[in-house]
C-alpha cells in the first residue's frame, strides 16, 4: 500500500521554528513528484512548497524566504524547514505527491491540490503569538 507519513508537527511561538518530515517507501518516493500543502478550517488546501526531480524548488508567496523544502533521497524522506513562524502558519500540513508518467515527468501543477494523486494524513502545526 502506498503511503506517506508526516511527522514533526506541534506547537511553537511566533518567530520560532519547526521541521516537518514525510516518510515514504523507496518505491513511492521515486515514483512521485513531492510537495507540501496546508489547510485551515473552512479554507481550500493550499500549496506551500514543491521540489522537482532535479532539485528545483518553489514556494507560495506566503512562505517564501521563511520555509525551505528539501529531501533525503537515501531515506525517501521529504522535509520542510519552517522558520520565522507566524500565527497565520497555523494549519494542518500535508505531504503530497503527483505520480510520474513513464517518461519520468509529472503532469499538472505542483501546488494545485486537484493535480495531487497521493496525500498523507497530515500533521498539525499551531503557532501562538
């Protein structure tokens, strides 16, 4: 069964830092293009950051300069380093993947939830002022 498992969520104060991890099986990780999303109650799930097969990264405007996405391919793990946290960063954070086609490419937009094929169960981040 294909699974993504997030960890590292919790509580922090404004200005603090947290690191989220997403563990996957080796077969899953190589077959998917990976990203982080987040969602607050009553709002659409929004893309936060993505990383391409060649290591290119992209971020939403709301987290650019504060969050860093990275990966440990040897451990099939996706990471999200979050710093200068703000109360507006409070959300459920999800690891997400788009399946690669036979040519190794992923269709769709990396931070459009409708293009995601695989979701983790999420990890809650709460930031207090």
